[in-house]
């Protein structure tokens, strides 16, 4: 049997850290004279007490983890943290039930950005800051998991990046702290830069803080019901820039800070992501200008750039009603949402890397059909792709498509309109954030969805963020016997 004490110890410490972080929204509410600060004080104490008791009762000298424990740790963190994160939503504003509170917290830590809360404009500032912080913390967590744990776990072809994530097998935790420290430094610097740029472009300090946390995590939680629409103008270009930046591998930015710029320019994943983003924007702009006869080309370019990048990166901000653009742009947005950003970033969905591997595998197979006796090695950026990497990527695609399809069917069976079921499944499994359909509130919240629909979306967000296999493997009996 697996020893769960090291896993519980780390989870407990993370919960303590989350409880301490509740001091930030507490101070914001206190500063603005809102008695709601007492809620965060209470939740912070309860969370730190619970996490501290777990951590102390499972303390051990040996900090190393086995592969099975790494799988379990990854799965447990994204289950337990939303429970703690949901406490302020239940005990304080908006006094949500457990389902809506857990949905909001799960949407936050998975950087999905779909909200179950209507009337965000009137929530306490501390509550909206807490929502954005959950986005930001989830973004940081997935960076570390993607570059340290997933390569060791060989999930979805991520073992290809083991050398870049500094091979940690056998020494997962000690080396992980070193890598996490550098990643966190880059992440904080990016968030601070984004906030400063927003302020320079005319945002108030609180607006800039909340939106910077949501932008750099590609999470998409806004403190306005209108999402990013109150800041139409140059801020949209700034947001698009930082969303793209957050969608490229953070290990490349660490290398850049170390003085090596070559890796980021030579990374074919980064080049493909930038190229595909440009193509998507260009196609939608041309359609709107030539087919829909849009009058102001500058507004069309700005609006399209922001909303396409927001969807491609999985952020989920909106500054316009994209359903008014027509069917072709809608299809483009669905497609780019199913691609996502680069591996090792805060972005979501399938990831560019896996599509590049898929294209290489299909290309090689077509060549074999023409010349059956020739050998066509699979290469990625000049490096050979091992068979287990390709098999892992193909397994990921199979599971992703199967899970996506089952989620659509499940949501439709709960009574949702077909379009709502499709976009809700899409936004959950790909962690995009936006949903379109008649059951949404005027503010775009899923408040009126059936309870079963919300729990299906919670499961979809959880599976999608942890790359499917790292969760589903826990259901294999032999995993627990290993």
C-alpha cells in the first residue's frame, strides 16, 4: 500500500499557506471599512488550523516521494485546495451553497474562470480579490506541476521535457523547491509588470491588481460582470501581450533571465503558438471586415486580437459579445480553445506541443504508406521522439476526445440546451472560461445551471487541468498495489 503521510504533510502545508494568504483580502476589506474582513480572519484561522494539524500529525524526516505518491499528491492538491478556497464564499459574501462555492474555487485554482456568482460588481472587494488570487495561485501551481511532476509521471508525452525540467526522479522535492523558487520569481515579476502597465493605462490600483492576477495566470476572473469590457482601448493590447507571455514555457523565461535568449527563439512550440495565434486573428479580422462589413478596422483589430488571444490562452476574458461576429469566428474560437498555449505555462487545454507531435506522427505514417520499407524517424525540434512519448501523446488525445464527448452528453442529459452543453463541456475540459447558451444569467454566470451540470463541469475542470491521465490512473487497482 502507498504511504499517504508524505502526501498529507505537503497538502497540509499548502492549506496553511492558503489560509495565511487570506490575510490579503482581509486587509483590503479592513482598509475600505468593510466588516466583511472578519470573515476572512475567521476562514484564515480555520484553514491554517486544519492544515497545521494535518501537517504536524504526518511529519516525517524523509521528504522524498515515490512516483505513486507524486500522482496522489497532484490529484489531492487540486481537490483539497478548492475546499479551503471555498470557505470565504460560504461563510461570507455571497453566502453561496457548497456546490456554487466549490465550483467557484475549482474554477479559480484550475484557472478556468467560469463563474457561478452573479452580480460581481457588488461583491466585497476582498471577495473579488480572493477569486483573482485563487486564479493566480492555481497558475503558479500548474507551472510547477507541469515542469517538475508531469515529466516524471510521463503524462501526455511530458517526459520529453524531463531534461529541461531538471531530471528530478528520486529527488523530487529538494530539486523542486529550487526550480519553484525561480519560476515563482519570474511569475511575480510578470504579474507586477502587468499591474504597473495597467495603472499607466488608466486603471485604478485595485482594478489593476485583480486583473493582473487573472491575466498572468490566464485565469480570467474579473471583478466586473462585464469582464474586461470596462477597459476597452489600449489596455486590451496590454492584456493580450501578457496573456501571450503567460502562455509560453516559463522555463524559457528562466533561461532568458539567466542570459540565454536562444532557447526561447529556437523553441518550435513557441514559434508555432505565435504563428497560429496570428493566423486565427487574421482570419477573424478579415471575415469581420470583408463579410460582415465592419466599419472601423482599428476597433475590429483591437477587439479581435484581445478576444482571440483570451480564448487561445484559456484566459476567458471578454470585451465584446463574440456571438455577434457570426458562425465562422465562433468556430475559430472553439478550435483555438481546444489547442491552448504551450506546455510549462499557465495556459490550458491540449497544448501546442501535443499537436506538433500528432502532426509529425501523421506525416510519418503517410510517408510509410508511400515507402513501406523506409524508416522515418520522428523528430521534434531536431530531437528524436521516443516511442513512449508518441504513445503517451496519442493516449492523451484519445482520452481527451472521449472525455469531451462524454461530458457533452452528460451535460445535455441534465437538461442544458445543446449549444450550452457543448460550450460548457468545452470550457470545462479545456479550462477556457467562457460559456455561451440560453441558461446563463445576463452577467454570463452559470448560477441557474442544474446542480448536476455544475458537478459535471467541476469534474471536467479538474480532469482537464491535471491532464486527465494523472487523475484517471488513480482508479486502477494495480496503482494502489504497486
